[in-house]
C-alpha cells in the first residue's frame, strides 16, 4: 500500500548515510509552514511543496541526503577528482551534491583558464609533446587533446594527502601532474617507450613513484613496422614505468626514474601494494595470446584471438628490488633507464600469476592483503592473497615458466576465494569493514561482497551480500577514499557509460551518468543522477574535503608553473616598456579596472614579450587578457604572473580587453595594441 506524502513527513524514515528523518523533520517543517512562497510558484510548507512537485517520500529523503543549501559548501564532505575522458581534463565535483566545482585544463586547451592560448601553458603543452609522432607530424604545434583515464591523488602511508594528482593520457602514453594548491597543471611528461597507456596509473604508498604502464605494447626501436605483427612476440614489449616524485614540487625526477620491460601481453589495469604489500605492484593483462587481428586478412578479429586461452597473467613486480638493481643492471632506451626482461626474471623482480581470461580491474584491499581481480567475461571476482603469493615465490611454487622464462605461480596456491557477483564485473573498491564493491557492466549493477580474514571468517567470508541496479552500463565505481588504506564508506559513485532515459533529451549523443549510491543503510540505495555533459570519465577518486589545503590567493607575482615569485613580475609603480631593436618587453600590471600600460605601440615584426601580473590581493579578483585575432586569451588569478611571447606580424589596431566581468567598470578594462 502506498504511503501518502503527509504520512511520510509525519512518520519516520530511516535513511542510510546515518541520517534519520522523521519526527524531527516533520515538526520542523510544520513549524515553518507559514505559507512562504517563492518565484517557483510553490507555496506552503515542505509537505505542500513535496506534494505540488509530485515527490514521493523516498525521493524527499534522497533529496534531503544530497542537498547542499546556499551558503553551506562545507556540507560537501568529499571532493571527487574525475578523469575527463577524451576531453583530456579533470573534473572536480562535490559529494553528496555532485555539483561540478571546476574543470581543470590538463592536456587540452581550456579557454576560460587561458590554458593553451598564448601564455606559458602553451610551453607546458608543447613540452608534453616530445616523442615520435608528435609535433612534427601533427597539424598542431602540440598534441592538443588527450584521453584522461586514471587520476592518482598523492598518498602518505597509503592515505590521500591532498598535495598532487597525477593523471594519464590513454591515447598518447603521457602523464600530467596537477598541484592541488591551485588545481593547475604543472607538468606534462611524454613517457618514453610508451605509445599508449590505460589503467596502469597509481602512486606508491608514500608517492615515492607515480606509476604508468603501456597498454598496447610498443614496437621496439629499429624493428620493421611492416612485418612487426608477424613477429609480434619478438618485437613488441610492455613497460612498467616508475616515475620518481620530487616531494617538494610533485614533479618527476627523471634521473631517479626507471622502467621494467614486460612481455607484450597487453598490460591493463594495475594497482599499488600497500601496507603488507608495500613495495610491490600488480598489473593485469588481457592478451597473453598476443593476438593481432587481421579480420580482412582471413584471421580472427582481436576480440576473438585475445580470448582464446582460459587464463591471462597478472604481473607481480617487486619495485623495491628493482630500485636496488637499476643502477647496475639497466640499459638506457630513449633516455629512460630500463631493466631488461631477462634481468627482471633473474633478479626476482617479475613474476606472473594466472588469472581467469580477459580480466579488467585488479584492486588491492585497504590492508594490502587481498587483490580482487574482476573477470569481465567471467561472473566471478577472484580474490588473491598477497601472503600466499609471497609464500609461493619463496617456495618457488611455480606451475611453469612462460615463453620468456618468467615464473608463473601456481594458481591454486595464490587464490584464496572466488565470489560469483554477476555479469561483466570490472572494478572493485572497498569500505572499512571488509566489503568489496564491484561494478557489473553487463548487468548494470553494483555487487557488495565480503573479504576473508581478518574481516570475515568461515561461512561469512567470500559471500555476495547485496546488489543494487544502476543506470546503465557501469564502468568504474568509487567509494569514498575506497582505494586507500583508510576507506570512509558512506557513498559510492557509479560511473555509468549509458544514460538513455535518465536525462532530458539533448540530441543523439547522451551524457554519461554519475549515480550517487548511499552505503550507510542495510542495503545500497541510489540517491541521485548527475549528467556529465562533457566527456566519458573513467576513473574517479574521492578525497575528504578537509584534506584539501587549496590556496585562495597567490603570493604576489607567483608564476604558477614554478609556484615561486617570478623575477619578471611587477608591483604597482614598476610598469614599463623596454625596447631593444625589435625586441620589446612589456611589464604590465593588471588590476580593477585597468591594464597598465594600456597602449602598446609596436612595429610590424617586433618580437614581443608581455609580462602580466595581477596585482590584486582580494580573493576571486580574477582578470582575463585577450588580444583579438591573435588567439591570445589568458586568465590571471589574484597574485598571478604569466608571460606571453609573440611576433607582431600583422599591421593594425587591436583592442585588448579583460575577459572576466571583474568590476562595475569591467567593460572599460581595455587597451590598444597598435602595430604599424
Ligand atoms: S578503464 Cu575500466 S571502465 Cu579506462 Cu579504468 Cu574505463
Ligand atoms: Cu578585469 Cu574585467
């Protein structure tokens, strides 16, 4: 029997997320029932509004659990950092509101941040395009798009520390670093020997390294591309890359970085060991058959060839051991130290474990003791024990060696449980109580199951305990800090690939759909749908809001690329134009509501450098600076310095202007660039 709205408000509903709604709410709401009416045309107390809007009791509770009222930003307890998919960016959102707070320009020009439109960020993007197939063969000066997949927030002791976030470019085998003090990209690194990367991005427990690995194996230097597919096993290789992190700046210290050469099995998702498994990394692969396709040449398509064997291989890498031998036993390939495959085997750095065919995620549990591998084509999550792996390695409990001589651990010796979760399992995250949550792509659902000791024992271990439908075709999922040593439970976000009927129609290309799921109750419950109208996010990490220590102002004259005061920044009164032949340097201040100088008198062919400093000390007093017909658009936050270099090669009068509505006289914030 249906509960009327009035009964619901007067009665009691227990929600998850630890919220109890009922008597108290009913009382408060009726006490406020003074008939206030707003521009929506809705009048009366909460009961009447709910009724007028046709909200069911359950929907009212869902809304109450997710609403962040005006002026209460602290009610978003978590931030999520989401990959922007083929937008090449990062999205920052709040939880539980699911409101977008920012889109961070990472690999793709982002006009509203002036990212990639004439200032130093052009240099950053160009620097991130160095290897073969880069600018020389591209229509652009640099690769101007990317497919961001896996964000990795920096960690200390396996907990997010809110300092940096790393993210990879699936398409081009690159990795970027964003500083979480200002949420801006500081470095883009085009990783040698990687043409593409996918799920192999994470940081080690104390951000000693940011890891990135190959997806499709790379053709080795000097091999003939034309015959390469016939000789695939010999001329293609995978690489597991350990980029050492400078703890002060978050940047990659390339002199301390290295790669481990891998067989060409198409390494895919990966994760870092933590606590008991600290010092190790784990990478799945899904094409140990080394299928190469050729469906128009009478061969099976890759999807068939790559699914022929019953097992693929998890790669188990001891990076602390690799760290010890890299100085003496590596070769340098394209500027990167590489530990060759045979050395990795000889030194006990690399092992394999069989995993059911075509696996997707491999996800290490909060205590570091378990690895959950989702089967993609297999309805099970297979749970490996790290302790058993170590024991098997020690006892040389190998079922064989693969064709490259890599020891393959005995499957039965390293697997500690299997849970039948449903169709198309992909990724697993955790809560603090020993539960795993696995996304089921084919079934469009999330499954919740139990791990073994020390969390659950006997009958209670390795059991499916709950399942909730999601809409639709879920890829990743994310519990709050659910891939760290300190998962927070509370919420789960389902990253759904399809949305069909979930949002108002916007044409033939539908948005992705993020669904917020409540983990606080007896059973999981979907609370909200959020369309992501700009990309296909893959992975998301959720960090507690109180771990973020973002700046609201730059110290005067800060260059965001160095996060230091720039020698060319100006204070008020230091503005000037310096000319030496056809070299012109302009030292300009930017403040409400003028550029100083506001007239630039140039000769055609002048080589111009503009040094711009926003001298504001008020938070949010951001100015833009644009030159028409020159593709110059920059954004200057208070205290920020940037530089623009160009040749004044077109005669004319160009009206410079500020692109941010910064003050009542914003429209007057303009100037002239005269090229005669
Ligand atoms: S992958 Cu598994 S659904 Cu790119 Cu992390 Cu997307
Ligand atoms: Cu400065 Cu508008």
